[in-house]
C-alpha cells in the first residue's frame, strides 16, 4: 500500500507514476476524501479538547461548591456530537483505506515506461536454443508414449485445467522440487512448510486482494472463510504480520515448496494446453524481509539463485526486466526468467523475482526497529525458485531424442535412482 503522505506531498508525481502501470488511475476522489477526512478529524479533536476543558472546569466548580449544571449540559451535547463524528471518521478512514488498497505499487524510477510486454528489456541470455535433426514433439505428444501425466483422468476428478502426474512424471516432478529446495537451502534460505489455506487478511496483506478476488479459490461455509494460496508468497509474507522485527536479524530469507491454486487457466486457448497453464501447479518460492537499504542487493541474490537452478539443468534461458505496464500489482521492480519451449515456439516465464519495497509490509504492518529508533516498514521480496510445470515442459521438450525418449539432466539423476533416460515402457 502506498503511504498517503506521499500523495499529499506530491500528488502529480505519484499519479503520473501510477498511470505508467494503469492509465485509468485518477486520484481526485481519493485526495478529496483525504482532505474531507482530515477536516473531520480536526473538528473532532476540537470537540474533544472542548469537552476535556469543560470536564476540568466542572471538577473545579464542584470542588468550589458552585453550580456546574450548565457546563454539564454542554458536555452531554458534546458527547453526542463526538460519538457521531467518531462514527463518520471511522467510516471515512475505512473507505480511504479501501481506495488506497486498490492502488498498485509505484515502479522504481529507472523502470522503462511502456505498456506492452514486447517492450521488456533483455538483460542477458544464457545458452542456445536446441536444434533438432528430426521432427520434434511437444510435451503432450511425448506423453503419448512416456505416460507421465493423465489429463483425462484428472478431468474426471476435478474438471479441465487440473493435472495428474503418474509414474516417472510424478517422480520427475518430485525430483525437480527436491533439487530446487536443495539449491535454495544451500543459498541460505530457511525452509518452511506453510498452510495452504489462509485467512482473508493474509491474502490482502500480500496484495492479492481486493484487486484479484476473482482469481482466488475460496473455502467458505459456516465455520471457515479461507483462501487457497495462489503462491507461497502469500503465507510467507503473512508469517510476520503485525510484528516489529529486530533490525539486527534482517534480512530473513525463506523458501517453501507448495502447490499453488489459481482460477485462471487455459484462457489463451489450444496453444497453452497441458502443463503450460493450469489451476494447480507446484512451486518452490523464495521470500525475503529486509531493511530498505538491503532490498536491491537481495534482489540480485534471488535472481542469481533462480538462475542457478536453470544452469544446473542446462536449459537455455533469458532474463527480462519488465516495463511498468507488465509488472505485477505489488512490484516496484521485476525480472522474469524465461525458458525456451520448442513445442510452443516461444519463451515462457518460469520465475518472476520482484522487489515490493514497503508495499506489502505497509498492508501487513510488518516493521523493524533499529536500536533507539522508531519502527519503520521492512521491504519484502519474492521470487519463484522455480515453478515446476513449465520447467517440466522445458525439460521434456528440450531434452527429447528422436526415438521419443527424454534425457534426464545429470543433476536430477540422484533423485531418480540414477536413471539417465525416460523411455517408452519404463
């Protein structure tokens, strides 16, 4: 959430930066409400000051044995007016808070202003696209012989867009998860296993609500109103809600494997069939709480940690710095790491690393305190380390052989009992 004081100080600048993310943003109503609210608060404080003065006067009159009925009548009327204004102020504060919650984070000053993803900036490219001396297959065609997934039976269970892994598909998925966790732990990230269902305020604190309400799966009955997590970023951010952290303990670097649940799947049509976009997928997440002066350095650390996964798998990838119009709602800086999928003929994101500055911390009330100083909001960062579904597609399609088998990357073989190839009938 953006600090209202920034808007008060320089509305034009803040509004211009917000419009680089969403051109429809207009702060007029929010600014007018803030001004009206401050006027009401001022009036309320004046009434309370008058009541306090009268109450003191009443005490003195009674002590002197004098008549205090007139100021007591006034105090009574002030009490009713104060109660009424208190109610109005509370309602206006809630409404202003809601309007602020609908604003995205401000992009950093050096982020390119553009709307289209095609304007994203290439930072680096590692490795080369594979060249096949035979007609290559996409992951669904490879699956016809390898039997790694069963989408038809998954559809019987849950409908379209829900994957089911089987046999060596399940084992390869598990190998990927363990391999990625091992890298993140080696790089200093503490592993967590968080709940998959969380309270509304936790989802709100991460920036998923209210804007992305329609993308969330919910459990709502007489006993529970909980959300299935769209990413482990949500519960990891929520771990320190309403806490003041010791500055000397920062940064805190966390990692977690979880399934992720999202309502949008398959909207792009037949070119995104199979594992490309599903309602449920697996992901190893990185998350960090830092001092403001630490966050840019930690951002680079998280990018490098995600790259290490792909380098070990010997996959061709590229790093893209996102323009303002392609950044996520809560991010101030984002680098997407994309792998080449031959069956799709294009690059797909397998990791997105974002510095959210104090945006999530302000929503979740997560602060730090340096010795002898007032609490300040931490910075939070998140990044995929990595998401497995598209990574699985990349492994299968980039490592396929002419006979329909798939070479297993060396780093995954220890997790698969030393198996070097996935072959039909294995």
